[in-house]
């Protein structure tokens, strides 16, 4: 695709955004979680000054917040323990406790 074709496509997309904003009036655009994740992953690498110049339906700060949330959720999911609850007791300790209980029937 040539640079001219890309420029024409960008202008067409910007015009569509303008028309959609006009039709919505004062209403807010609702994004799904996958829409937010896609936009955040796509645009977070742009420098702040470039991001502020891009014609978006949402504020650039909102995009950056979505990206922070995306990274935080990913980190939280990876650092979550694989098993819930108390970890298993080592087998040798479990056998020792059972032997001590058998050898000392007067315990609790």
C-alpha cells in the first residue's frame, strides 16, 4: 500500500469517527473488554505527544489507563498461586506424625 493510499484511508477513518460522534451526540461510546485490550495494546507504544494528536473516540489518558490495567491483570494472573488453599505437607513429615501418634496413644 502506498503512502497516498494510507493517507486516504486515515482520512476516511477520521471522517467516520467524526460522523459517529455527531450521531451519538453527548452519549458515551461503550467498548467491550476485548476492544479496550486491542486499542491499548495497539496504541500504547506511541509517544504521548503523537497519541494526543491522533483522532480517537477516547482520551489518550484513558488508553494509557486501559494498558496499565491490562498489564496489571496479566501480572496478577501469572503471579497467582496454581493451587488454592494450604500447601500439602511433605510426605516424610506426614509419616513421622502418624508414627508418633501410633507410638503414643495417650496423646490428645
